[in-house]
């Protein structure tokens, strides 16, 4: 016959220990010897012994009987403990390992976020603008205000869970009975049943509406930029907050401008004579046309920077630049007169070796002479 150890020794406490001392000792030892935590041989038997000791010493009546008669005072011929609650003690085991009984009761949930793709012109993205859009979203029912019941009626308490929104399920395991608290299948955690559904939303408590929303587009936004409008998404469930609305920007290409960060890129095309002799041109900018001086001898790829005429910095002061790049265009078709003039000009250039020794005139001086 196996002699049981003293329950006070099992928990490592004195006989005058308080209820709080008993609970603390149990939690510490249960955590140490739980089979899921301790794979060592004998841990499972030790865990059972700890649970049995706690079940007696945590109950004032059973503890008094044990203090007076020992193990005989709480044992009834192997039939267990008289009047024992099959769930006693296990709540503390759950507290020690899982933070309480497993609960899946539904709570307030946040509404779904929405996305709206907005296309704007190049200028609207650069300088900013105001837009009004129409968004389809889920809103709280305007008739029942989200209750799901016809106005004037009230939902009934769920008989399945007695209004708690959850039910208890008992499972038998190696260590005894375990209680799992789950969401009520009938009321889905609401604790109430709609007996007279709202005619407007058919008991859903929500409806789909179309809302007009004003959008303030800041200066300097670019392709793919997002604007967040908090609370403009779908309505939440069970009183939860609404989701957000995200405006995703799409910028239409410009006829001749390109954007690189906060800089504007523009290419000016020159003919052979303009590049060689120089010129003064009028080039477009986002602020209107401006004068640009082309120096003689300008080559393809020459860049001119127009300071402060680019894209405004987003949510900051200052602007980028406009960069004007020169492209010298070679004519593909010439008239007979143009060919004759170019041939005369070519003759003035001489051969490469002759040109090398001719230091009297430069290339552009000869070109000016040939073109008069």
C-alpha cells in the first residue's frame, strides 16, 4: 500500500499558511511540474499529487477535516471527495498556464479599411488641389442604429447562454475535467437574439451607403502616394470603430514635362545653326514661359538649371528645380540650296590635317563666315 505524503509537505507550506500562501505555492509547483513544461520522469505523478493537495487545502471545509483526521477525513473508500466540484482547482491551473479558461467570446471589432484609386493631372499633383469623390461603404443602419431590431422592439435574451454570450464545455483528460468557455453558437457572442428584425437592414444592423468625401490633395504628391482618412472606412461590429479610407494617387503623364523627385525635366531641341551660333529661346515652365540663353557652340546633353521652378517639397517649404537638357537635331531632309551651302561650308573646313594646322580661325568662326 502506497502511503500518501502530507499535503502541506507536498506544497511546501506550513500548517498555518494562509489561503493566499496555498494558492501561490500551488501555482509555483504546478508550473514547475506540468507535463507540458517538465518532460522529466515522475513529473506527471508529481503534478497529480500537487493538484490533489491543493484541492483539499484550498477548501476550508476539506482542509478542516484533513487537519483533524488526516487523509481518512477526506477519502471515501476510493470514491473521491464527497461533495467535490469536478471543476475545483482546475481554474487555477488555467490561470497558471493560460491566463484563465479558454474564451473565444466575440468582442468589438474594427471596421474594414477601404481603398480608392484617384487619378489627378500632372499640375494637380504638383500644386495640389481639392477633389470630391463618392465612396461606397458599410455604415451603421440609419433605422435601427445598429441594433438589428425593428425600431420600437428589443432583442430577447439568448436562452442558450442565458445572455452571457458564451457556453461552457467540459472535457475529460488525463488530469481530470477541463472547462472550455466558447462563444455561444446561437447568438454568436451577442447574448441576445433579434426576434423582430429591422426591415431596413434585415436585422444586420448595417447598410451599404454611398458617401461624398472631400479630398485635400497637398502640393508635391507623387505617383503611388497615399492619403489616409481615419474613420471613413466600413463601420465596425458591435460598436467597434470604423476602418480608414486610403486614397491612392495616380498621376497622369504631362505632354512634355517629366518628373524626377522634386525636379522637372524638359528637353529643348535645337537645330544645327542655333547650337553653333547661339540663340535666345522661350521655354515653358510650370509657372509660365521664361527666357533661356543658348551659348554658341552648345552640344547635345548641355544642361541648364532653372532654380526654384520645380515641384514643391511635400509638406515643406521650397521647391525643386527645372532642368533643361539640350538636344541638337541633325536634319534628315535638305533642300538643294541647303545642301549647296553646307558643301561650301565643308570646303572651308578643309581636311582634318589642314584644319589642325589652320590656327587662324576656329570652327565656329568659319561656320559664321559660311552662313553669312
